[in-house]
C-alpha cells in the first residue's frame, strides 16, 4: 500500500461501501468502491445480502496495471 501523502488529498483514508463477492482481498478496483462522508452513512448503505460491505479504505492509488484501486484498512462491523 502506498501511504497517504500528507500534503495532498489524493489518497486518503475514507469510508466506503465495497461491492465484492468475497471479503478476503486487500485491494479493490475503484469501480467496486463507493465513497461516503461518514461511517454512519457507509453503515446505512451496507447490504451484505447484496454483497455490499462497509469499510475504511485508502485511495485512490494507481496500480502498476494502470487501474485506480483502493486498499482495505478495515471492515466496519
């Protein structure tokens, strides 16, 4: 994981919903991540039955393949 740059707001810790069939990965494409302003908003939008999980993520970062990705910090229970 690339650590957040303290001088910019490009790659920061954020609250999000991640759409994923499995929660064992550590990084997710930007197309699977929806950013929210707060943990409460992310929790409200979570729907495990539809594979939408609340999380804290760091990103976006550009991968070596040229995709924008987010790194999982933690799942929000």
